[in-house]
C-alpha cells in the first residue's frame, strides 16, 4: 500500500506559487521551497524529478488553468465590452491580491533569449491575454490594429504597475492602474 501524501497536489502548487511570487525563481532555493511546502528535499525531488524547473512549469500550468477557468471566459462572454473589462479588473485584482503580490509571469521568466518550458508557457499566456483583450477592444469598436495596440498597452500598464507596486511597496499604484485599465482597452 502506498504511503499517503503529506500534502495534496493543489495545496503543494499553492505553496510553491506563493514562494515563487515572494522571492522569484532564482532566489527560490530548494531549502526555501522545502520549508514553504513542509516537504523534505528528497520528497520534493520525488514529486518533481525535474527539480525547480519542473516545479515552476507546474505552477505556470496551474496558473493557466485558473486563468482559463475564470479570466478568459469573462473576456469571451457575450456581455458588453465595458462589463467584460469590469470583470477583468475584478479578477486581476483578486489574482494579484490588490497589488500585494508579484507578477508570477515576471518572477518565473528565464533570462531573455533562453527558451525552455517556462518561457514557452509565459509567452503563450501573454499571447492568450493579448488576443482576448484585442477581441474586447474590437468589440468596443476599435479597428483590428488599434485593438491590438490597446491590448498591448493594457498588459504593459498591468504588469508595470505590479512591478512598480512591489518596488515602491505601495499597492495603491496597482489600484490606480485598475481604474485606468478599462479605458485603455475601450477608448474610442
């Protein structure tokens, strides 16, 4: 009979996500990951034979699942564009704890030019976000090229605000950006 797991997969992923958001990929040592999860290093390697890289890839996969369950359906809904953007802002606010958490896509990104499972997953998530926001902007009346630019600007503001909020230890930067975000995508 197999030994029962000390921590279930969902809880393990949540704890790994929290430590990566807190310290980033490079600073997340195996010792800190072990402490955060309550698992010994050997148990972590048993669960993740690919080590920290596999842990980060699985955190990104779980993040994509969350976005696919909550965020992308809100943007693809039949609601008017302003309601879609209001839902987007609400979901993003909750996802980043009102600007108190780092952008996971940023802290897990490998060095520029290094392609691996993380870089592919991150690029895919950003592309999906851009495409969804572009469709909302088009639904609000923007021509295709302008809609794409609006979507990119929204992502730049969103992720820039997360970095600035962390750097300044001031989540109100993120909150102010959330109020501007719908206007960026929906502006005529």
